[in-house]
C-alpha cells in the first residue's frame, strides 16, 4: 500500500507551513512521514534527520491516525 504523503502532510498542517515560508518566517521545511510503529526508533536520532546542523524538529502525532510526521526547520541561532 502506497503512502499518500500529500494527504498526510495536509492532515498535519501543510498550508500553515507554506504560509510561514511565503512570509519569510522560515526558509524551508523538510519532513519525514512514518508509521506509528516507527515513531520510537526515528525520534531517537532527531526524528531521522541527524544532528549535522542547527534545527527545530517538530513531531506531530495523532493517536490512531496511523502515521506521524516529523518536520525539520533549519535554524540559524547564532552564537
């Protein structure tokens, strides 16, 4: 069974993310969709994105929906 990534991203706020990008609030959003069974494993490593850069990782999980989405927003926090 194929995952309908667009439908799942819509469920978890695609329009809000697009609005934030268009307004310049954020530069981009990468996302990863996983099944409920994958949640624990993927969140152990910054939701599968690793730690190579500063980032905000948001994990949205709707119990019994069947899927979760992990969004990564690259950040430039400065030092």
